[in-house]
C-alpha cells in the first residue's frame, strides 16, 4: 500500500508540472493577445481554480502576474532596441493605454518607460524557465540510456577581444550552487544590458580570472572592448583576449531531461581528444562557457582551444 501511494503521488506531481508548463508555453505564445484564466485552464486541462492554484504553487506568481512580467520585459526590449513610440509598444504589449503601461512599467522596474529608453540602465528582465518534471528512477535510467546515444556536433569558433560583465559567486562550481549563493535573477539583468555581443552565458573562470574568495562558476555577458554602458551594481568587468573555442552541441531534447543532456555533453567533452584534429585544450585562454539549456536547440557548451603549430 505504501509503495502504491508513493507512485500515485509522483504521478500527480508530474501531471501538475506538465499542466503548469503548458500554461507557461501558452503565455509565451500568446502574451501579445488577450489571455484569460479560462484560456490558461483550457491549456492546462484543469478547472480555472485548480489551474490558478497549481501555477501559483509551482511558479511563485499567479498566472496574471507572470503574464504581466512577460509583457513588460518584452516591452522593455522594444524600448531599448526600436524607435517605436511608447504608445505603440504599450498597445503591442496588450496594455490598453499609455497611462496604464507607464504605471505598470514603473512599478515593475522602478523607472519610467521614457527614462528607461533614454538611459537604458540594467534592469531585472523576466527570464523564462519552464517548470520541469522530475521522473522516477526507472524513467530517468531509460532517459540516460537514450541521451547516451545522442549525437554531439562540434565546431571551432573564434571570439574577438572583448569584455565580460559578470556577477561573481562565492564558492560555486556549477549553476545550482551559484543560484543558491547569488540568486536566479542575475540572468534577467544580464539580458537587459544594451550592446551585448552575444546571449548571456554561464562561465567557468580560469584561475587567472578569479578573485580571492570568489567562485569558479559565474554568469555574465560579453560586450565590445569599447563598451561604455552602465554596469549593474555588484557586477565586475574583466577583459577577455581573442580566443578560439571548440563548441559542443547536443541534439534537441525534452526539457524534462535537461540534466541528462548536460551530463551527456560533459561525458563527450571528457572523452574528446582535440589533438586528433590539430587542436589542444587552452584552459587559461578564456572561460569555458555554457548557453542557457533550451531543449529545442540542444545543449551547447564551448571549451577554449588553441591550434597545434607544426
């Protein structure tokens, strides 16, 4: 009986997480339209009351609070990157008026839309993290077997000399420890920085780029060498030399098994011998980096290398 109850509880939890993830996906696909709780409940296959309760429990926001955060962060990027009028952005973000949008934006980011457009300081933008299932051990083992057979694609890319704006941790060696030390809001701030060369990254800093009493793992964003924009409070800036990277890209995967996808890539990196192809690892040449794990594109990680001179 105890074993049966344990299985039922796990199944119910997985069902709830899947329902909430469907609501998240619906919001991300329709946030520029009118979205109601009945719409989300239909996507979740729940009653409106159960949909509201499940979403709030697993996400920490009500569906409407979540929807507003998505809309306002999208609007902030449009203010930063386009010449659209504030009214046009407000209407495109499903706000009914300039006044209502300005009030909501100012409350969310502690700065008015007009001032934000003029100064574009770093602000905590919304970051999308789908609620994920935690499969039972037999399913997880099956997932591991499946991931172990995936193909890992590799390519060499070159990064120019640049700067890295980063938030250091204390002792963190990976993403989860970093979030415990620093919090999970750093990504949104990094994503708001105007003038970034590429998307934000998690990095493992070589010893020469660390400071005493700070972590190996950090999160940051690369900007041009001549970057002169605002640096978020509590963040550091370091210079990165030009560097080549061997990039490992796994196959697309189900978001529920993202940890297995990362582990599969790490196993491939550990076994990979770059000397067979005329390269060697160059750990002090730059930080090893990972992109945000997105199942649709596969897990992506870059390791610094240098060409072997003959």
